[in-house]
């Protein structure tokens, strides 16, 4: 890693890195392989699928609207119960306490695709095996390989100063346990059987968590590498439709890097953004205010700036890192 200014990062212990290796790097793909093996030749029960889909929806909105747009980028404000609910919903996705998630992500924006970015797919080079290695690094490898993580005191003093967020952080181990026990208990009770408990634990607990992880991490890898660009970001952030579909709008990543505080990421025609739709609904209900909606004139101005600087075509030619 590049030498960053003093105080931006803190050392990660070997024990913590090894726990990241198990929980964040190795276990999710192992679960997915087990899921394919388990599903081979027999259908998955509709109750397990329904519970997994419900948890997936809560998790993705928890990360996209809660952890990301509300708490990391302050795209809108909301009453305390709504803020806490989103922080807990993000916690159920098992991507770490919100203060750590937000600290790493704010550093990502400051250094995006340059030395200092915690998870750029361009970290090892531009072509062939170096890019493949970079994509694996951006997807999950950085959790293990990083010897230092972002200092919360440096990056998220606003969140640390919030007593509600401190309580949500302290409750993270319980939230993580609930992420498995809630669907398992629901499966057991609704089917009134232990078999229902265990299959829901597997499908709506483990498999759902593995899928949510890799869908989310695809924004860091795929949406900084493939896809098209319409705006002049100073990094390689891009738009990838399937990532946007699975992440409820987060895959429209190019505009997000141009205007990180914007509550809407999909600002162009045809770019569906369910997370922005949810924020709009909250606003209408009076549960969100001071929403930072992007102005059309600013979108148009940035798009024409990009066209002027990248006449080569729709993929543009962003500055190499
Ligand atoms: Zn990014
Ligand atoms: Zn962001």
C-alpha cells in the first residue's frame, strides 16, 4: 500500500486478518459450492426461497440506502428510528460494523483507483493476469491481504460521535447472530419442523449471506472495470446493468463517483435505481428529508464535459490510475 498520511490507517492484527480470510474470503464461495451440490437434482423449498429473498432485499437496501447513501455519504437525513433501522438492516448483511464499512468506503472515494484505494481492481496493473489478480483483490482478497485498515477516528468521526451508531456498532455481534437465527427460526416455526429450521438456516442464512456479499463486492470489482461511462470521473468507475439490477441501483457507479452525495445513482434514461425509489418513498412518508437529489442541469453539464473529453466512444477513456 502507498504511504498514506499519518492517521488515515491503523494496523490490522494477524488474528483479525485470518478471521477475515475465513468469513469474508473463503466461506462465501465454499457455501455457494455447497449450495449447488445440495440443490443438484432436487428443488429448493418455496419457504426457503421466500425467506432468502426477503433477507436479501432487507440486506441490499440496508447496504445501499443505509450503510452507503445515508451513513457514508449523507445523501439524506431521517428520524432516529429510521436511521437505526437502516444501520441494523445493513448489519444483517454481515459486512462489518457500519463505522468500519463507512471508513473503508470514504477512503475508497478519496483514492479511487489510485495508490491508497483499499480495493481497486487496477492495483496490480492493466492487463492479463495482473488485472485478473486485481479483480480478485477488489472482490474479496483485500480483506485478507490488507495489513492496515482505515482508521475510524480519521474517516468517520461524525458516526463515532453519534450515540445511536455507537450502540448499533456494539450490537454488531448480536446482529450477525440474528442474521442466521431469524430466518432459521422463521423456517422452523412456519414449517413446524426441525428440518425447516436447518434448511432455512442453510438457504436463507448461509447461502443468502454468500450471495449478498459477492453481489455487493461486484460494485468494487466489476463496476470499476467493465461497463460504460457517461461522466468524467477521475477514476475507472463504470455502469454495469446486471450489477445495478442485483444491488438495487448501486451498479450505476460512474455518476456515483462524480457526485458521491447524490441520493440517486442511476441518473440516465433506463437506469432503474430502486434504492433511490425507496428514498423517494421515505421522503413522501416524511421519513426522509434534506434529500440531495441531483439537478438535471448538473447531470447535463457533466455528460457534455465527458463527451468533450472522450470523443472516442461510449466507453470513454478515463485517466489511468
Ligand atoms: Zn467505487
Ligand atoms: Zn460511495
